[in-house]
C-alpha cells in the first residue's frame, strides 16, 4: 500500500537510517513506555519497538491502516498500542496512564503546542523530538542569545533543554524547505502556573522593545520600576537579556504586591 504525504497534516517522512539511529541512541535511559506522535510510515516506530513498548498516535486514517498491517504482530502481543486519532483531542491532563517518554518527529505546524503540552503533562518525564530548527533553537536558547524567548524560559523552568543535532531536508520525503533539529528536554518538574505563562507572553510581546515597556502594557509602570530597582534589574534591559530566575522573581514579586494591594483595598472597603 503506497501512501502519499498529505500537506494538511504537515507530513515529511523521516527515512534516513543514520538519523533514525542517532535518535535511538539519544533516548534517555529508562524503563518507561514510549509515546510516539505521528509515526507516519513506521520507520522510527520499528526501531523503538526493538527497545521499548510504544503507544503511537496517528491522525491519518490511511497511515493507520498501513501501520495496523505492518505491526500486526506487535499490536497482538500488546507491545504497540496504536491510537488512530488526533493526539490533541485525546490529551486531557495526561497522555497516558503511566509515566512515559515522548519521542517523535513532529509536524512543524503543531510542534510548539505539543512540546508545551508535554511540559505540563505530569506523566511525561522526557521529551525527545524532531522539529523545525528555528523552534528547537528557541526552546534551547540561553539568556542573551537572540533566540532566547518565552519558550526558552518555559523549558528551563521545567528542566534541561538541549538541541542535540541538526537534520538536513534531504533526510525526509518529501523534503521540507528548512532545516530540522532534534531537541531533548529532560524534565524535573511540570509547568503548572498559567499566570506565569501569560506573564511571559506580555514580556516578549515585542522582543526589540525593553522588558519594562512590554510589561507596562499590562502592569503599572511605577510599580514595575520599583520592583526592577529591588531586583537590581536595569530599566533598559531587553526581554532576551534577563535570566529565567529573574523572570520568576519578577513575576512572584509582581503577583505578591498586586495581591497584597487587592487584599488591603478589600479590607479598607
């Protein structure tokens, strides 16, 4: 059965055996089950099944039919669970009922959303994914690098993020127009504070402006200037120049000050 890549699903099938082997070698050492999103033609799935049990989510019905035939034995043995649906529709609080490592070649259009959901998922312990190089750089960037962004801070807040290696377009069929990269995030904790995520969105709203100007669109400027002074943070600092720990301290101080003011106003009234 021949299956053509579908643009609506952002499909680019990774079939370079050397790259597939590098991904397998990069897997974190654990006894956990693997969750694979978008197994495609099953080339990575085949290698994963040689090492671990796999839960695979595939949105494409044609590919699901192919995978059911290709892995009939592993499915019957219970080593592969194939879920034929959109993973985002199945992702409530957690994607599995046991601890797992996420390993996948992600479609570009949904990659960022999937990584963020995995950072929040309490059952997900490691994230090893192929995605657009530009996005991998944003997740793995360090302060003062131009790629440093809210994604970098969220990744660092959850654990340790590292871009492992770049993959050229010719490793895929059809070939994408940009480079890809393999990203590893080894989690130590889960992202839980939605308020902090909204705060970061404001902080990086216009990356070329100062952090103070961006935040002043959401918070009182005088209060921000006071807190910047308390933290020894120059008012001229730009969003990519502040560290992850500074962002957490800034957010917590803002939150405590604003909550304290609200309580006093309630008490006074």
